[in-house]
C-alpha cells in the first residue's frame, strides 16, 4: 500500500467516523426536541425505588443514544430538587446500561434496514405536519446514517488489515493496554459520545484492525471518557448536581480501571463473552455496565454520604455571587452594550423563575415552610430586578435611541414584564393553592395529580427551551417555542375537560380540589405564555411571526 493510498483510506475512515458522531447526535436531538416533556415526566415518576429508576434510565438512554444526555438532564433535576441524589444516581447507572444496549442494537446488520429507515425517515420528515412527526423522521434518518457510517468504516478499513505499519501499531496497542485505555477515554471525551466511540472500536475489532484486548481496553476507556463528558458539562452547576455526576464518574471510572486490570491480568476472560471479535467486544461493554449497575445500586447511599462530606457548598460565596447585577450604570451611555447587560439580567431573571417552577410542584404533595419562604423571597428579588430593568432601560432611552435599538429596548421591557407575571403566577397563585391544599388536608385524585405533574413538566421543558432561545437566538428553536404555546393551550383545555369528566363521575377528591386543580392549570399556562414571548422578536426579524404567532 502506497502512502497516498494510505492517506486516502485514513481520510475515508475519519469521514465515516465524523458521520457516525453526527448521526448519533441527530438521533439524540430528535428525541430531545420531540419528546423532552414526556421524558421529563417519565424520569421523575421513576424515583419511587432504585430498581425502577435504573430501568427508566436504561430506557431513556436507549432512546437518546446517550447516557451523557441522561446524566446532564438528571443533574438538572437534582439541582432543582425535583429528584433526590440517590434516585438520580440510580437513573444514571441504568442509563449506562441503556447506552450499552443501544450499541448492541446498532451493530445489527440487515441489508434492507438502511434503505427502509431512510425511506420512512424522509417521508415522515417531509410530510409530517406536527413537530413530533418531523422529529420521528429525524430519528429514523439518524439511525440509518449510523448504520451507513459503520458500513463505510468496514469498507474503508478493510485494505489496512494486511498493511505492516497498521499491524505494528495495533500490535503495540494489544500489548500496551494502558495506552489503548487512555486513547479510548480521550477519544470518547473528544467526540462527546461514548456510543459513537464504542461503535467505532467494535467495528475496527471486527475488521481485524484491533486485537480484542486492545479494543476491550479502548471500550472501557470510552466508559471513563463518557463519564468525564458529563463531569465537564456540569462544572458550573450547583453542588447537588455536581455531586451526582461525581458519584457516577467515580463508580464508572473506577470500575473501568478495575475491569481493564482484570483483562490485562487474564486476557482469556474475553473468550467467555463470545466466539468472534465483534461479540466479545460489544458484549464486554454490556456486561461491564450491567455488572456495575448491579454492584453499585446497593451502595449508592454510602457513596453519596461520603461525597456530601467532601463536597460542601460555600453558601456565603454563592449568595454574594447571586446578588450581583448585570446592569452596569456606566454603559447607559453606550446603548448597544447596555442592552446586552439588560438581556443578561433578564436571563438571570428567567433562571430564577425556572427554579421557582421546579420548587413549587413538590409543595402540592408535602408543605415545606422553608421552601415556600424561598419561593416568596425569589419573587421579591424578581420584582426588584423587574423594576431595576425598567428604570435602566428608561434612563437609556432619555437621550433617544436609534430605531433598531429602541425596538430592542421595548422587547426587553415587555419580556421583563412578562417574566414578572410568570413569577406572580407561581408565588402569588400556585403557592397559595399548594398551601390551601395542605392546610385543608385535601388530595388530588390519582389521575388529577398525574395530569398536573405532566403538565408542569411540559411547561418546565418550554421554559428551559425559552432560556436556550434567549442565549442562542436560534430561529428554528424560536419557532418551536412559539408553536409550543398553542400545544400547551390545547393540552390545558384537554386536562380541564378530563377534570370535569371526573366531577361528573362524582369522585370526591376531584370535587374537593376542583378549584385548586383548575387554577393550577391556568397558572401553569400563564407561565408558559410568559416565556413563549421570548421567540417573538426573533421571528419578527425572520418574517415568520405572523405565520407562527398563535393565540
């Protein structure tokens, strides 16, 4: 094999690997965009026991094609108090198993599967009227491209099997498992996908380019790298979120190092996992994560207790940082930069409301005076921020602004008022309703409670989307956000009809809590409406607002 030929082959493999990484992301984003809200409900309802939580995490990772995505999502829930640390860790351990199952499914080779997935994916994407339908098309196309990329890797790597240089490099990795382990960890971290990394290593092993031992070490390294991704992504998160991610990193990373040491000491262990290199490597990934979940689930309590001792929050420093305002008086004379400051302050305002929304729902189950006071204090801070933003923008406009800057100033002022109304809906309406529910010792019906929880999670998902739109100014995400307003309106009407149906049936719980139930749904809809306004200025610029603005 000549040098140009070798370069051509390496480029082909690199291109196929890039397609694999992108295709995995395509599937994940399709699931996130189309089904974020029901997945939120699903994950939070699984917190009843560790086994159920682990199974739920496993299912979520199979759908998302990523245990990292599940880990980041769960860390967000834990930081907001929606999940306990123990339940969150159980879900993440299950997600690691789900990620391994996903790689098993993606290694299946069926000649008709690729064209069928592409055909159905394109048809559904092109003809799908709703957002969810188009996301199903996106998922099918992504799955097809994953399979295409694996076939490309197999085809491109075939000529390298007999190359002496390749054999020398791969032979060295087979003898130096530590280097192979490190390469696997770095690669998985670099591409931000342990699934893509494992699929690549298994495929190279199946082609004979990697020895089973080297591929096994790289796969175990990819498990460590996958845990590191979530760790890096949550470095700035609250201490509770970082604690659950750190626990997963210690368990998964420590387990990977231990497993690699066993393979180095007893390489024949891999022979028990299958007859071929493909079976041995792909099964190693599954067996490792399954064994880790089985062994770790009983001890997550002591692990969490140990981390609580070593990872303590510096509350005084946090409070000082939270009191800092983005509104710089010196920049009033520089309108462009001043408006950027106002936008940053608004983002902080929205994040506070997001935390309030996550904190209010548990109070419907169990009244917590301290949590209620925290929500009330947040509402006070938000009203103060709203006043300061209005005054800041008013002072900026006294000397006159250019038309574009004036329009942006008005958009920010409107958004500030909208956020303040969302805070009101939570602290002045929902908080009183939750207190009344507990004070009168009332309970929602089982179906009613589930409906409110699911609706709350849908709204939380839209609030999160709105904050992302504020940061990215992405028109596609803005369209999704504005369209979600109509969907929430439809769901709220459906839930109101469902509640009335229970009243007609004479369910005592529904009768006693009727007003609280209906007012809670209306308050949640108000919060959603307040945040949907984020997308309006963006769609106005693109000319899509008239087509997308929904009643």
